[in-house]
C-alpha cells in the first residue's frame, strides 16, 4: 500500500515493486490518501512508461472511511505496457472540473510481463519498437520512390539532342577558334564569360549609356560639384582686386606730398585690406587644401567606372547601395525632424539631477507633499518633526561642485532642508537651507546623496507653504515643469502623436518608469528564497488556442510566469493560480480564497517568504467592478468578518497570509493597461493600493510603470493571444515582477536587511554593527 498525506506520498508499506507474474491478473495495488473524504471526486490512475507511452486506468474501487480515501487497482494485462520502472500519478475531478493531483511516484514491474500482443490490444514496448521500425522503413521506401519518380520526371523533360557532345570538347582556349565544329566547354564559359544574370542586356546597357554624362559639356554628370565653370570663374575674377591698380595706389601713397593723415590711412586700410587676424596663414591654407576633394582624381575614377569592360553587375550595385545608404523609408521627413527638435528638452537648461519621488506623509499635525521637486506643507506642528524623503535615484550622475537651493518660495515660515548620505539620515552632506528664495548652500558630490530631510519646528503654523528644491551644477539645473508641459502639449494636440510615438518620445525625453528596462537576472529579488504566486488564469499560466470558430484555453505550467520566476531567481515557487477566480468571496465557485481553502492551500506546510497577489481582472469581467470600500469593508482583528466584496476578499487573503507568516513580504499587483476602460481600471488599482497601504504591503504598479495606454496595442500584438499572455508575454511579466521587486528592495533597505531570517527562529538585534 502507498499512503499519501494529501497529495504527497509519505509511506510505501509493500516496497516499490508491483511484482506482477504470468498473465498479470493476480496482483493488487492500493493507494490511501489520508484525510481525503470528498465523495464528489472521481479518480483515475495515470501510468507513464520509459518509452514515453501513457496509459490511464480507472480504479477497481474507491472506498471512503475514517482514514481517508482508499483506491484499489487490480492490475490487468492491458494496464502495463512494458517491464521496468514507470511513473504513477493519481488524479481526481469533481463536477466543477477541479483537479486533485498527487505527486508522481515510481513503481517497478518485473520482466514476467507478457510481450506478445498480436492484436495490439496492449501496446507493449517490444511491439511498439517493431511497429516503429517497420514504419520508419516504409517511410524511407516512400521517400526513395518519390525521389525516383522526381528523377524520371526530370529526365523526361530533357531533350537528349541538347546534350553536350564530349567528343567535340576542347581543352585549350585557343582551340575554340581553330575549327568551326569546335565550341567551348561549360567549364570554359564559367571561367571566361559572365552568366546572363551577371551582365546587362544590350537594352539595359543602352539605357545606362543614355544616362551617362557627356564629359565634353558637363561636370555634374561626373559628380563634380565643387569646381567652377568658365562663367563662374570669370565672375570671381571680375571681383578680384587689380594688382596693377593697387601698386599704382601704393606708389602714390608713398609720395610724401600725397600721404594721407594717419586717421585717413587707417580707414583706407580697414576698408580695402584684411587684418592679420582675418587671413589664413600659408600652413592653414595648405591644411584646408589637403582636405579638399581632388577633382582630377574624381574625374579619373568616373572615367574608369564608365569603361564598359569594368561595369559592375546590377546585383552588386543594389547590394552596395543597400549596405552603405539609407532607403527613403529609413529617413524622417523635414516636418518630423523639426517637430522633434522643437520639442527636445534643452539639456543645459533642464536636467532632472535631483529625482525626488512623489511623496505624501502626515506627522505631528502637519501634511507634507512632494511632487517633481515641488514641496507643499499644511498644518500646525505639535512637536519638532523631520520628514525623510528617499531619492528615487540615489546617485548624482556628474561629480563636481553643486549648489542646493530653495526657489519660488511662498508664505515664508520657519524650517529647513538638508541632504543626507544614508537612508537613516545620520550623516548630512549639506548644511541646512531655509524655505526662502535663493537660500542656498554649496557642496562637492561624492555620489552618496540618498535622502532629503525636511525639518519643521514645534508649534509652527503652515498655511499652504510652497517652494521648489533646486540642485544645479554650472548651467545644469533641476527641471520643474518640462514633464508636465510636455504632457499638456500631447493632450492638447500641439505635438502630433503620429510623429511622436512612445518609443521615440522616450528616446528624446527619457523614460523614467521603473519597468522601462527589464532586468533578466534576479537582482535583489533573488534574495527571497521562496515565493507563493496567488492569482487567476494569468498566474496559473493559461493561453488561448483556436479550435475552428471557437476559442479554447489550455494551461501551460512550463510557460507560466511562476515557473519563469523560479528559473530566473532560483527560488522555490508555488503556483497558486486558479483560472476564473475573483477576489470577491460571495461566489463559492469563483472566490479564490474559498477554492484555496478547499485545496488545503495557505497552511503551515506551504509557508513562503514572498507572496505576489494578482487578482481583480475577473471581478471586472464578471461583476463590472472591484466592489467595496477600504474604510468600511475590512475588519482588522478578524478577517472572517470582512464584507463579502472584492475589497473584503482581497484583504482577507493578505490577513490570512500575515496570520500564517507574520514577517512575510507581500506584493500587491495593480492591473496593467491591457484591457477594460481606464477609469474602472484606475479605480480598481486605487483600491488595491489603499488595501496594501492599510495592511503594510508593497505595491507593484504595473499600470503606471509597465506599458502605457498608448503602447497597449503594440505591446499586446507582440505578447498577447486573445485574453491571455503568450509564452513571451508571461516571460515579460516574470521579468517585470523581478525588476519591480529589485526596485522595492533597493529603496527599502531597512525593511529587507533581515530577509534571510524570515520563517526561521533566527534574528539579528545588534543594529550598531
């Protein structure tokens, strides 16, 4: 008997050998699935043999008692395909097609299994081998017959009279012309003549010669565009100063009786002669002339190229042009170039070298908000308060001297701002600056700026206190309004969207989205040793297939994002995706949590360090909304009392995980821009973010940080089939999760510094080391 604990085999009471003999009719195998007492499940036994053949067996009996479910298999002659080791797995399905699968075990059938099966009722390995060999030989014979028939057809199409007469072939080139009956061999023609494909016809040659420039009348035909013709030369010479006249004027000027006064002489020289600074030296002229194209050389080259004996073939000319010149489709027209250049940011005037992330925090009676380097403060402090903002990009791209200042201050009040090097703000890089226009301090960057600290004194009233933080180095300053202005221009239509797609816009203005560049290695995401992936069919790994006029779905565990996440990170990964599931718990057949409970998931036996929750798509499809209110539908002390809404069900999953693994890292995923109305999708994602914030989870914001609404059509054309991702799409999704988790850990170092101890009894408490 083989005993399972749920779906894991834990005991083999009778060894691992079936030990069948003779006709294989007298041996019985028993499987006990302990604690499984569901009377609605139908079971099958699946067998896989060494040659890849598979058989399914319906159990002889299924008995449910106090121990669990006992499955009895009376081994029959047609059950076993071949002797040796083979794999066994039990599968159960109920009326809803939910699958219960045990893990795969290996059994052994000895060599007494009968192998003769002339009726092919039992496709034993030996029989299969004989049939395969015969099939291969027949296939090879068919191929040979087809080849023979093709050769006959070729021979029948030949005119034997056209066959070369070997007796008339010559071996010496001069013999070709020695007698009228001789003609050159094919080898001779290959050696000394162009084939018809490599040469121009008479008509083609005439066309080319008609287009040939007449060197007697034009220079442009040769490509010479930097030489003067006679008329141009005469014009230039007419403007040249007459040296005889200059000599006469100079001689007269030397006449003491006619010398002008100094002022008049200076004016004369300024008007008619170059100063020494305005003329090239002989060396400079020689240098410039050495870089000038030699027109004689061009003319010689063009003349040589017109030699009929040296004309290249058409194929070579086309290949040369394809390799070295852009086609018309590869170039922007003037209108496009002007649009791009007009909208391009002034690098010297605008460079966002102080990247403050969007930030809002309320502390001691005051709310402070940061948005694109703009700070707003409201409220009255009840105590001295310091707000710490971790920079989105902690390293300055340029070493050197910097000036840190406050600009555009409104409603001056007490307080100060300081740059710090560490995430805890223990070491300041700059002295404090006040909330006043042009209040500034200068410092030398050492590539360790990580945090901004904003200090507010006690009992100070702030009424819409606003100012901008600016970091500058020479002409490079922090930009405040460029992204907003660009967005407004795009929305108003002042920038043509057909000329400025997202890819090009990102090249010109830069793309600062977290997922603008996906990483392929694990990064910090590889520090999480085990993941549990919770979701619907997009987690389970379903893909769409076409069966005639209908669309069907199939799961692909190998291509699913959890499997690809496992391969990227090397972590152990549980795929807890359930196709069609929702966050809303009121529908038993759809609720993810209720189906997971029925499967025995989220127990102490399958605890993980990291959990990725991606639910909500089916809530919108089935119920047209992600229902519920975050402020009213979540019972923080007893999740079983949460409201039966999408919000209540989503929160209950998180609360159950926290009860199971209190220090687990939970990542809540927003819905990407791949389906549905953006307003409903955005409203859903705001609720998901609010749930994560309330319950202390991290957010993977696919809507704002992956592909945009404008990029949706192109992105989905590559990575989607119907309503599900294709294999490449699931790969992109796995990389997006890895990249975002790496980003989260990078910006929350203190939260993850003891990630190695999650789920263990170990800890580290001496934070001074």
